[in-house]
């Protein structure tokens, strides 16, 4: 491999800077001193964070790393996660405090205080016990975004059962594979939920999945839509079984390393990986990061994370982190454009949301819908904005800050993964001078780096592979049932380092910029070029709403850049013709240099995305290289590829 192939080219220049607002900096939860504190005594730092929680038995050792890469954190300690998220706040006199302002898509609402939550979770825990679920058993949860979802998760945690939440809306096949891999004894589901203004059934999918899943003894069904459902002899209704239970239940302390949940991530090939998270370390880091990165003031803040709980972001930052911190959160059931495109801003104005956490894909969609929509709402309560899921394009960052944050709120771009369990790299809103598009620095207590092909740290200005060099409390412990795959996938690429699978660069100040999955990196005339940079260059053109780029085999350059673009032209504007495409190619060339100029640009109405909003470039590569299109089962909208193919004359 030539020298130039080993590192990612570093093309984008971004000079805008956003220092923290003085008022926020003065009262911020975390100051710059935290970096030093953690650097001087990393394990001591995490030990102090673990003291945010209530332990029924204190640990003997902070970290056991004698058998890497199998970590044990807070060895010998015991706690109950549900007790920490619910009961202890009630015991501290906060029973009347709102845990969730829940907003159903049709406009119905429910308010759950911490005392309500304790009653509901206790009843659900008693119901699971009655259904035969015991400590260590697995429970699959396939629910819409309704209060019973966090209640079910916490009920499992309360009795020491391990939950496996599956996105409501995954196919029967995807659900069956996950139930089977975890050998779940019970499935918790609902008749359906509301999406895009109408009931969307879930139960038929579960029926199909469990018909062939012998491990499942009971299916516990919540009534949400009231639509008719077929009943099988394994079904029991939540309203029958849970409602009649006692609302008293004593949470069972478990070992710090007791499995809390499994969450499946699809990966690009092979069967989904069941990422295993345990109790003490996971809760420590989700609680700390939620408090530090969102600058959470639990007495004042109203926090909203718009993710689905079926994604790790929902686990860590709708359920465990916020509840461990005793926060007041908003939880919303439906889609952002129901019944109108201002719904989210309406929710923010209604509950006076102060801290808001969403994904770049949503931000780009709002940009496309127009600045005038958020402008109609009072968003003045907001003080911190977060982003997660993909690299945030600088233009999307600036738009988010300006149109949602009134040019006042810091934007924190948080890098992490299902595997890391909690935020790892992020600005701190009261400390960091933000750079649009940069995740900036590892959080206190986290050791990350960018390395070249040989695992050598790259100098400032260089690019390569993102790695984590020390274990962290909320790290995955293994892949469920497959230790070997765990070692091979994450710990074998570089000796003694966790390989994240993402490309990254260090700028001249040593700050980190994420550049997308290394599988997506393009090799053009001997230069490794990141999809992210070319996409961000395209999105910085005023007539581009969204862009995805892929490398397509090319006889001359090895790979050539092919771009798929969703335009945001005003009605009647020319956004299709050859002149427009030429203008876009020149625009990229000006921003990044001629090497990054797309060979071909296709105008499309939509892009293929997963349910957590990540662009599935693999499918676009199939289009660019004229192959038949691969597995589309994890797409949020299965019809998108047909829409794209229909627009392209020569694609299959
Ligand atoms: C939390 C989550 C993980 C992958 C990760 C990376 C991408 C997430 C990002 C980001 C750049 C950010 N990713 N946050 N890339 N900047 N702020 O998304 O977990 O669904 O497992 O995805 O998402 O590629 O490796 P998960």
C-alpha cells in the first residue's frame, strides 16, 4: 500500500468558531479542570462518578483488566439499576417530580411522576415474576414509543432480567432472529402505535415471529390503538396481568457486572451482533455523560431526546441516563411531520424544553422544509442542543444553532456507538469553543486517538482510524454468546486498542473530526477520501438539502465519486439540468479540491436510511455500480430504493 493510501485525506477547511455563552460557562456543571482531574487519576475519576449512584454493596476494585478485552468494572459492587432510576428519587422526596411528559402522536398526553413510575414499574415487575421470568432470563421488548416501554425496561432491571429491545417496525424475520439469539422467554408488545397520523399494527408481526420461536412462553400485550388483534394461547394482556398486581416490589440488588440489556446492531454483513451491556459501569457513564454533556440541572431543565428507544440513544439518553439523574424528560410517540411539520417545535414550546438532543438526519430534513417553520414557534427556552448518529455537516450545525438555538445555544456533537454505551467524544457546552462539524475531544476519563494503518498515532493535521486506548465503564462486555466475534471485530485490528470502525482526522489543534465508517471511505487516484467531507461540501451549497456519496469502480481512478443529491430549490427553480449538476461539481471542487469532484451526480427524491437515520451507502453503491440491490430489511422505508431506481435511467 502506498503512503497516501494509509491515511485519510484531510480536505475540508472550516474556520467558524462558537465559544460557550458566558452565562452558561459560569454556571456549567463541568469546567476545564475535569480533563486534568481525569488525566491525573483516571480510575479515581470514574470511581467518583460511580458515587453518583446508590450501591447496596460497595465495590472492591474499580477496574479488573487482567483478562483483556474482557473488562469488569466496580468489581464486587452491587446495585439495582431500577432502584437508582426510580425509587431513590422518591425516597429523596422527589416523588411528585415529573419523570416523563409523554406526548402521543394523536395529541393525547400522560404525565408520569417519579412516584407514578415507581408504582408502574413495581406492578410490571410483579407481573413478570408471575409469568415466570427470573433473574438472568431474557425478555424481548417490541413496543412503540409509549410509557410502557421504559416501564417494561425498568421492570426487567428491577428483577435482574435482561431486556432486548427491538425497534417497533423491524420485520418479523428480524424480530425472530433477535428473540432466538437471546432465547427470550417473554415478549412484551402492543396492538400497535401511532405513526404518520394512523395506527400502525405491531402484534401481527410478533405473531409471525413467535410462531417459530420456541423459547417464548408468553406474549404480554399492551393495548394502545384498540384495534382488533388475533389472539394466540401465549398471549396475555397488560391490562389484565399488570394492572391487578401489587404496586409494592423490592428491587433486587445485582452484581455490578450483571447483564442489563442486549441490543442488536446490524453491522454490514453477517448476523446481527447482540451487544451486551452490564449494570454498574453502564449506569455510571450514562449518568455522568448526560449530566456533563447536556449540562443537566435536574431542578430546572426539561430535557428532550427525540430518538427512538429502540436505538441505543434512547436506551442511554431517554431512559437510563436521565432517570439516574432524576431529570424531567419529554417523550414523543410519533413522526415529526404529524399532523404538521412544526410538531417538534410545538412540543418544545409547549413543555419549555431547555435541552434538546437529536440527529443530523432530522436537522437536514428541517432545513429542507424551510426556516419559516421553526420561526413560528417560541423556542427561547432552549439552552443546549445536541447531535448524534452521524457526522454533523457544518452547514447543518450552523443552521441548527441559528434557527433552533437563536444563535445563542452551544451545539454538542456527540460521538459514540451502541458498543460504547455512552457518549465518548463531545464538546462540553460550558468549556469548549465549538467548531461546526467537529466532535472535538474525548470526554474526561476517555482515551481516544487517531492512528494510521500500523496503529501509530497520527500527528495533528493527519487522518486515519479512530481507536479507544483504555477501557471505559459503559463499554460493551462481549457479543452475546460469541466472545470470539467480540475479540475479532473490535480488538484484533490494532494490538491492545478498541477499533471503532470510523475514520477520523485531527486538526491543527488536535481536535477530532469524524469522517464516517471506514468501510465507506473512497480510494480515488491513490487518495483516501471520506464520504462525510464530500457530503458536507455538497450540503453547503444553498440548493442542496441532503447528499450521500459512494465510491464506484472506475477504470482510470480506481474508484470514482458518485453523489446522490436531494435538492432544496424553491418551486420552479432549475435543480435538475446539466448546468445545475456542473455547478455542484464545481462547488465541491472549490471547497475540497479537484480530487473530490464527483464523477457523477444523481438527483433523487429520498435517500435510503436505517431507522436511526443513518444513510445506507451500501445500497447506493449497488445503484452506482449497476448491481441488483442488496438486503433492504433494515431500511426505515422499504420503498425508497424503488423511488431512487425509478429516477435513474440505467440502474437496475
Ligand atoms: C449512538 C449511535 C454508531 C456509529 C458510529 C459512527 C456514527 C454516531 C456520531 C457518528 C460522527 C457523531 N456516529 N455519532 N459519527 N459523529 N457524532 O449512533 O450508535 O447506532 O451504534 O452507531 O454512528 O459511525 O460508529 P450506533
